């Protein structure tokens, strides 16, 4: 049995019926959390693996820069595990800003900050599109 609202719905003008999931995902919240956690975990891995090539190719990498890289990687791993918390997305944005600031310690950290800032911006965009 249909409701009066469903009878008035124009399927051409409004392809999504009220109460239907727009994304088609079974659990959109979980999918978005997975995207954020995956982006942060990948960022942590890349940061840790980048230490040696930066030292070899990029020149002098100070102890402060290495400490910043390790600290940011640890924060990324912790946040990846906490993506279910309401504050985790804002904290992830702060991490991207801190990585950009770490670019003051070495130019390659600025490059990584730009790359992962764009990845995070895309993750935020997907989150907004899926969750509304």
C-alpha cells in the first residue's frame, strides 16, 4: 500500500523516493569512516616510508623534521582508529594543516602536505555527498 506522498512523487523529477538511501550503500556511515581511516592510514605509511628517500635525495633532514614526521604518522594512525568519533574529521583536517606547516622544516614535507591535503579534501567531499 502506498502513502499519498508516494503517489504524488514524480519519478522523473525526483529519482530518489523519500526514505530511500541516496548513495545505494548498505551502511553509508561505515563506508565514509572507512574512506577517512584508509586515507589517514595511507598518509601514515607514506610519511614513515618517506624518511629515508628524503634524507638521501632531498638533502639535510633535521632531527626536528624526522620527529615531526613520526609524530604526524602516529597521530594519523590513532585518528584512523577513531574515525567513528564526531571530532575525528576535524582532527584529520588539523593534521593536514600541521603537515603543511611541517613544510617549514623541509620542502618535501610541504609537497606531501599538498598531496595529502588534496586527498583529504576529496574524502571530505565524498563524505558530504554520501551523508548529505
